[in-house]
C-alpha cells in the first residue's frame, strides 16, 4: 500500500466521522473524544534474519475506543503499515463492532515489513518479539488481536504462545483466529468471505438483482477473496475474474474456482492459470460485471478510476478500498456500495463466537456457527437498509450512523472520568471543572 493512500485513509475516516456526527447532532465533547484513539503504542521489533543480519521493524497497536472493552482488531504485516493507517483501521473496527452489536471496542495492529520476502523462521521471531513488545496492552479481557493481511492461524498461534509463556499460564483467549487444536473456532478461517457472500446475496434479493448467473469480479484472492469467490461460484454465480498482488485472470464464461484454488494455492500463481486471459489489477476493477468485490487492500478505487467502474454492486471486502472522492463518483453513477464495516464484519463476528466458546470451554458445530453468522449479518444488513431508507442516505452513511451512535450512547451512559464534581483531594470543599464540554 502506498504511504500517501494510508495518510488519506485517516483523513477519510475522520471526515466520515465528522459528517456522521453532524447528522447525528453528536455532543461536541463526545465527538472530540471519538476523533482520537484512546491508546497508541509504537514499538521497535529487532529481529534476527536467517543470514545473521539484525533487522529492526516498526510495530504498532492502536486501541481506538475502550468504552465497550475489550478492544478487538487484526494484525497486519505489510510494507505500508504506519500509525495513520493503523489508527484509521482501529476507528473502523470501533464502528464495525458497534454496528454488529458485539461487546468490543476497535483496535488494530501491524508491523511494517514485507512478509512475502521473509522465511517462516524470520516471521516467527518477528511475531514473538512484536507480541512481547505489545504485551502490556493486550489480553483476553483487554485487547484481542486476530489475523489480517499477511497474518494467519500460524501467526496467531505464535502470539498466543508468546503471551502464555510470559504470563506463565496458557491463555488461548488472547487472540482469535487460532488453529482449531489451540481453541480456534470452526468456520473462523472462512468467516469474513462467508459474511461477504451472505451480504451480497441479501443485497441482490433486496434490490431485485438476479443472483444465479451474476457476473462477479474479485480483486485479492487471499483468505477473504478466495472464500467469497468459492461460495458465490458454488451458488452458480459466474466468477469471471480474480487476482492477487501480481495480476489476475479473466474468463467471460466463468472461472472454475475449485480448480483455481487447487492449482494456485501459492501466492503469485493466479496469473499463470491457463483457463483464461491474463489481466492487470487495474483493468480487472474496470470490467463489466454485476458484483465487484475488492478484497485486497485500501485505496484501490479512487477518483482516477471510479468513473470507469462498470459494476452494479460493490461489496467492500477489504477495509477502505474506495476513497471518499471515488465514493461520490460511484454514487452519481448509482452503483450500490456495501460498506466495509458491514460487508467484511463476518470475521469479527466469528472471532466473537471463538472468544465466547473459549471462555465457556464449550465448542459449537460448524453449522451452528454459520447459522449464527448468517443471522447476525442478516440483522445488521436489515438495520442498515432500514435506516438508509428512513434517512434517505447511502448504506455507508447509515451503517456509520448506527455504529457511531451506539458508541456515543455508551459513552454518555458511562460519563467522563473524572467528572465535573471530582475533587483533587488535597483541598476539601473545593471542586474544579473541565474547560471542555463533558458528555
Ligand atoms: P490475505 O493476506 O489472505 O490476502 C490478501 C490478498 O490480496 C492476496 O491474494 C494478495 O496477493 C492480494 N493483494 C495484495 N495487494 C494487492 C493489490 N494491490 N492488488 C491486488 N491484490 C492484492 O488477506 P485477507 O485476510 O484476505 O485480507 C484482505 C482484506 O480483507 C484486507 O483489506 C483486510 O484488512 C480485510 N479483512 C480481512 C479480514 C480477515 O478476517 N482476514 C477481516 C476483515 C477485513
């Protein structure tokens, strides 16, 4: 991801919050508090590389809002990771958790590194040191990391082990997205892609769009994109193009996703697949299709290419794939955009299920997890839709209104610490007031 894009991402997230605050007539004090993350940690992560060199990576953990603690959010390994990006993503997580009715605040973490060029041993050493550096702020009732770009079950297992070794007690609840054997949940690996599939199907039904045979394009064939593509393919949608970071493959008659998955499990192999034509990531986004699923990274659809997008529906599987300027262009073209905090919320929903199962030491069947996921996604979709119709706003605005309003209400209920009547203690009878408006 490019640095300027990530900076814009924070500006975009703040602009979104400001616009929604205006609509909600949010208390100015609460609005101010929501614009700032509650806690940001920057750490250096010295790591021994396989060739004997010492590399020092920079890691981050940002906890945006702890009103509904613990906080929750993924960890990504990517060369574009920086404080602005992690802050914006933590803020999005706050709205997402509130929208889905989960008892979490938003957090995010990451290490600025190119995981695709590192060995498993290097990744393990870096992960363990990163976990040690952020150990003060994470924990099963404090802040719970999960996988995101270029992190997976294996990384979560190393994080859990490092935390447990330092605390002296095995603590599976410190992360979600763990391997099954270590207390992971059935269905977690597929949850985000499955959630995207449920939402796209619900939207097609609601807006009278034929689902079977719908032409689907998926950018990013990783954990999220590949699952969404497979489930849509199994439901007889025609997945005409998919890509990874090195390029894509296009076949107007539809790709055999099962075969593609079997042959191209390794990254970078998609463009070598034979049953279709090679296509660049930019051309892929502009293909004539019914459903476009950006499932790679932020800032992929900008004011530069939005005018050429020909999809009818875009489901944001990635976080922030559409810039605010592009959003406005797509609105004038009447493209239906299903926002990230709704479309990709399946992952955090099943992370919540994993956390609950772990706390109870009682594990559910996969069909129960998928049913509960379908239910939670369906309820959120209907709430977002109803508010968008009532307020005559797009789905992104209504999803944000729901999420932000819930957090603001919870903040109001808790009040501000210390409050107006708090005493400094040393001089009885005197009280002091805060200059800023308390909520
Ligand atoms: P992943 O690392 O498994 O896969 C990422 C995929 O995107 C890979 O195929 C990679 O090659 C491709 N890619 C990277 N840069 C690209 C580019 N510029 N153009 C095209 N393809 C590119 O990651 P993931 O877990 O599938 O996450 C994908 C997106 O979904 C991220 O934005 C992430 O924040 C978001 N997300 C993930 C989860 C989750 O549970 N994993 C949950 C919510 C949101």
